[in-house]
């Protein structure tokens, strides 16, 4: 099995959260593989910028998740371990990068985002992160 360390952002703009729809018709959070000696926080910010066109600042760690899948191109199982960060932005619009495999995205109310998000662990991550975000950034909400 191939193990990959990744990082991503749970990006809030006041009472909305950023989610993206990929070419597999899945609603997900921005994330990517940590490469070239980068640190996780740098990767998270860079992936949010690359995938959604959003400049965001890290407020706090959000936790970790992992998932496994079979890579057809590599012909082996892959385990992605993702370190998540709670982020805040003044941007209220996303400009998704279609070259990265995304077809749409934007900021949605917490309830609408949780309804749309494909994977249950991402739904939980958004819910828990929003509670922490409200505590840490009361002036933002």
C-alpha cells in the first residue's frame, strides 16, 4: 500500500464554508499531497488557492482524517492521511480550477454544505470545525 501525507482546508467566510464538486460528482473539501519538503500548513493554503482561487488564513488545526482507495493508474491501494486546518477568508466566491478536476464550487451555508458533502467524515469535520471556528473567531461570524 502507498501511504501519502496530505493537507487541506476547511475554509469559512462568516457562516459559510467552501466546498468543491469534482469530476466524479463528489462534493469535497480542498486538499492535496504534501510535496517537495513543504509543511502541511503551506500545502493546505496552496491547495485552497489552486483548487478554489481563494486566499485564506489558517486559524487553527482541525484534526486528521484518512481514507483508502485502489489506484487504477498505480495498480495498488493508496492510503491518504490528511491534516486539516480551519481557515478564514474575506473571499465569498470561488474560482474553481477545472484543470485540477473540479467542475464547480463555492461557499454554502453549513447546513447546505453538510447536506451536499459526499463523505461522512468530511461532513463531521465541517460540523466540528464550524463549532471551533465560531469559538475562535467570534467577530468573523
